[in-house]
């Protein structure tokens, strides 16, 4: 970044009609990282270990706001802790194999302290755009009290992840429903639903676990299963299903591993189609790779479905008053509806580019493992559809690439200053 480029940028900023004179503008010598969740923390830590400074912007008032504010109490990591640790810091040895939500948040807070990561909180990024004239990114944000900021940087790391915004589907007649309606991002536990009939929409890991939680609080849950779904035991043959799968993939093709997983699941669960859970024709690992759809790892929900404590229903046709009509014509009354309909990326709402990220779903256009790098110093961490394990891999790749460019530009700048000094002498 030369002095002439900085002067040119200052001139452009002065004439920018979108910002007033009260806007604070900050030059960031290293990358700006958007998001202080696990992905953003991992990226910042890896960069710091390589001597590259960064600024982390976070719209909430804490790190890992999704985990702290929008998850249910009984949540635990679905995979063993060794597959969920961030770079350069394992989980404490006394943590269980599947750490709780509280333990994971504590781990992340200690991670941030260890690497000296201090995000700038309550900064809602409104836009991030590459300025081709000066070869820099301009990140515009608004604080809690409406104060405007602009961060100018050479590299931009998008770490807002796949789960930035709750997905709320449009269901005919939902506005007329007189019971309680909430997304799982607002659900903590089933204590308030004791004795009530609750319809859970969505048969992923969250929907299955919320149903189990409702049973534990003596509610009467029903589960909407619109599509086929793979349900696997969390552990088989004394090992985690995920860990066993990763080991088998070293020696066998993915379709053989899928066949093994399905045979073991049938031996443990029986035919899941017999109680309303049809399996996809494509195996669980192959389906995950092609579509990103994660198989459900059962933690006790299937037993409740088999016993009839959790009832299975097809898609909703319409809702009205306390009634829900299903596509098979059946009508039932419910006291509450919980939407376990997941989350989506929000990058299209603020990232002003359409080459690396799709405007349709906010995900990188290139699939794993190529989706972590774009053009003009744009990077992504946490969009690989491979959970925390994928975030760690992305963070390492991004930090290595930026370190290489950082050193090259520092070397070039040193030569430029050296020549200038020689001429003056």
C-alpha cells in the first residue's frame, strides 16, 4: 500500500455521499474478519500466530452469539471433541467426549483470551465492497447507537458462517394460529410446554433433539418429516460414527462406507421407514458431500418415536386457529408450533460481490475444498458444510495464504522505502 494510494483513497472517501463527516474511518494493515464465532476466532488466532494482525467485527455483544443466545439448553456437540477443537488449542482433558453448550462457550472464551483476540463488538456490517481504483476493501458498519464506521483493508475474511440468520418458512394460515409459534433460535427448554401438544417442524438434528427435550418435560410432541432422512446412531462398535466413518474412508470408497453405515444402522434401529422415517436413496456420506444435508445422529429420539411418545406427520397443508391440516388430509389441534427449520448465510445482504458467493444462498459457488478463496483478497472460513472441523481447515489455509502475501508486500514496501531513502541521500 503506497502513500499515493492512501491519498487517492482519502480523496474518494471525502466525496462519498453515503457517509457524513462524523463517520470514523480506520486503516487496517491486516485483514478484517467479519464474525466472532468459532470460524472468526480460528482465523484470527491462526493469523496472529503468523505475525499478521487483524480486526474482528461482530454484530452482537459477545463471541459465539449463536451458541450463547440462540441454542437450546440440552445442546451438546454432535461430534467427539477432537473433531471440534480449533487450531492450536485442544479441549481440556476433563471435558466429556461430547462437551455441553456451556463447556463449548467456555472453551471459546478461553481460546480468545489465549490468543489475545479482542473483537469490536456491536458492529453491524452494512456493506463490504472492493474498491478497484485503489485495490482495497471498504467495510462499512453501524454501531449500537448509530455511529458509522468504515474499515479499509487489503484482505477481507468472511466468517459469518452458514448459520447467520434463522429460516422461517411461509406456511399457509400461520398468522391465524392462536397458539405459540417460535423458531428453535428462541427455544431454551420444554419447561413451559409441559402437558401441551407441540408440533415441531423440521426433522434435522435440532428438530429431533427438541422433540426429545419436550418428552423429558412431559409435553406431547409431534414431528413434521417432509423429506427422507438418514438417522444414524451417534456411536457404533464402541466408536463415534463420525470417527469410524473418517477412518474407513481412508481405505474404502465412499459408497462402501455408506453401505456399512446403513447395515449397522439397520441392525441397531431396524427399518426406520416402518415408523415414518424413509431413507434417501443416496447414502448419508455421499448425500452430505453432494448437498450438504447432514445425517441425524440419534441421541435417544428414535426410541421415543418407536414408543409413540413422538408422533410423525407429513408436510403441513394449512394452519388455522389451533388446527393444523396435513397433506394427507388429517387435522389435529396443537398448543404450540416450534420451527426447527434451520439457518442460512446472510452474505448477500451486505457483501457486494457475486463471483465467490452465490446471491441465491449466500454460500461459496465452489464446493469444498476450493471454496475458501476468492479474488482480490477475499476469503471464507466456515462455509465448507463440514462443521467446526471444516472451519479449522479453512482458517489454516487462509492464514497461510495471507501470510505469504503479507510477507511479499512487506518485502516490496521495504525495497520501495530503501530506494526512496537512497535517492534522498
